[in-house]
C-alpha cells in the first residue's frame, strides 16, 4: 500500500485506543482527509475530492464504462495482503525502507533480535521466502468466509513492494513456485491461481493488485547506490534510461503473465507508480488485449488509466462525481499481526452504510497468518456483517447516492425510484428507534413505507418537506417486546420517493 498508511500506522503504534478513535463511527459525519501526508509522499497520492481530470483524458470505451457501473453495484469487497513477512508479524514491505522507521517498531521481535541492524534485518526479511510454508492455506475457506460476509469481489495482492510474487512468474525466482520457497512443492504453490479459482467458485468477481515498484529488482533499486525503497527508484531514470527500460520490460512482462494465465480478471489494481514514466498506455493496451473491458486502476494517474479512485483508510466528506473505493483494514495492519485489534461489527456496518451513501465501495482488508488461516476474529466479524447484509443488503448493493446523503444518524441510498433510510445505532442501542425522520424526502402517492427484514408496513406522516416513519412499539421498545431482529443499523424503505430539489433543502 501507499505511504498514506504511514500516518495511520504511526497512530496504531500508540495502541488500539488511539487507532479506534481515528475511525470512530460517531465521528464519521466529519471524517474528511484525516491522514496527514508525510513529506516523502509521492505525487501519485492526493486528496481524491480535488482530483481534476482533463476532458480529453477521460475513459470513452463503452465496455469499460459499463464495467465501471457494474463495479459500483458490488459495494463490498475483500482485500488480502499476505506473504512471507507474516512469519515475523511484520508490516508488509515497508520495514525494508530505511526512512520508514515507523515500520520497524521496538515491539517487533525480529527487529530487536537483530540488534536493530538495518542491513541484517533487510537481508533476513528478503530471505523469509525460504521458510514460507503455509501448510494450512485453504483458499476455499477464505472464499466461503468472504461470501458468508456478503462480499462480492476480491482484490488479491499478487506482489507487494518487496517483490515477492505469490504467482508462478518466469521473470524472477523470487516467487512462491520457485524451489527457493519452502512452499513450492505444495499443489497450491501458485497461490494467486488457487485463490482466484476458489473465489470464482463462490461467485465472487476477481481483481489483482500488483505493485509497480519492486524493491528487490536491481533495475529499480540499484544495489550500488544507497537504499531508498520508496515509490521511485533510487536513481534518476532520465540519466539511466536503459536501466529503467529493462525494469519496465520486466514489470510489464509480469503483468502480462497475470493477464494470460489466471482466467477472467475484472480489475488490474496498480500501486506505487508515481509519475508518468511507466508507459501505462502500453501496459493498459496489453492488459485489455488479453482481458477486454478490464478496469485499470493506476493509483494517482487520473484519467483513462484510473477508472476509479482508491482513498486509503479514509472516507471522503461528501459524495464524489466518479467511481471510488475506500480500502480499509479490518484491524490496524494490512498484513497479519498477532497483536492486531479488529474493529467491532457495529463500526464496520456503519462504515459500509457511510460509504454506500456517498456512492463508494468498501474494500475491507484481512491479513491471513503465516499458516494461511484467516484470524478467528476476522471470521467472526464476517459472519456478523453477513447477518446484517442478509436483511439490509437491498439498501447497499446496486445503490447510488441521494442528497443530502445523511441527516443525523440516518444515511440515505437510492435504487431506481426507491430511497432507503439507514439508521445507525447509537452506543449500546439494540433496537430501532421509535421514529426515523428525514427533512428532504417524502413518499410519493401510493408508495409503500416498510422496515427491511420485517416486510412490515409503517405508519408515517409528512413534516415540512420531509417525513417521519414510526416503528411499532413491539419492535422498538428497548425494555420489552420482540428479541432484536437486527442489530447495529435498521433500514426504512420508501418504494417510491420524492426528493426535494436543492433550493428547498
């Protein structure tokens, strides 16, 4: 992931309490760009709300445009960061960057045991492939857990910045299928292939994350120069065009392997490519030659090669005029950490609603452990999310934003003529409130107002330009009545709604 995670990771060093505060659901209404970008932030990371795309550089391919809309319908996906670093419980890739001291905390045993010697630590980090042998790796279990959680697609990290490929590449021996990797004799050694096939069997769409930088490759990170390991090479590419050309040939060849040997791919998710020297036009043409209509997400590129935006660990303050997807960790780390804190189900459900009401998707990250298992806490969270989405998914999947997007604890989404009012529970609240109100939306004549999960017609009345729906006492009374049919958030559906024009709001 990008160094936008740096500030977030620094906060997590202070423990779960401070980390939880950053994404506290009660503060979601005022969340904007909370991540403070450090001085080393490359040019490919910027505030998404301020991005401007030149008209002539916008996507025009009808198949790609149609696929963008299909992507927007999915709403909820799984991100998986995994690799040899999980043996140490270390962050993925960034401990290898000399300037990123936050990624080598004093509570990381592998760092302390090596006397905090960066050269020794880096050497042994790169050698973790030799002992990487996840004997419990079961991609079908991953896929079933994701489907149970209501997820509709996966973005799998095939290679992060450290250069270790979790696929069968012929361009490098630093991969899960090479004899240098302890896992290479396993029938599922081509990890990416096994993962994608398992998720397709469960009916999920598939996307591939690929790091454009490769810190182990000598034509990206020149070993004769001081190590940098950032989102730009440690040399001036304009002064060494042959070296840079060799690297681009290598990188494009790896992407072509992924485009030709792994079945239908919906999204190619390219990370870390600062600047405009990557020949993305050639890369995209090659990818779409093999995978017609595939979405290309070259993070920070803008225009036709960034088919949707990817704010990281943050939610935009308002609905955005283009497709977007917040990538966010279920815990505090992208890759597995044995001390990780996992956000409660209520917080995650509120995040789903908050993102959907602004027209985005949530890409929720889970890091499997060194044996290849999802942490039990993450599986439990997925079960709780799935239970909620079985009842309320109609208000999430396939929806689009409707102004004013939210009022108080209510989040709004629409689908055709219908508008959904999702009421986010307050702390310790287990039943819906007695009334759910909005000030700018009313049912049209003959419309039905119902409570999702109950199919129950609700009494309602007009109030100004808005309305209030009343929840029956046997459902909403906090002290008596029915056992809660749904927790964390409740949805009122207006089958045909009148949305007041902006001047009346």
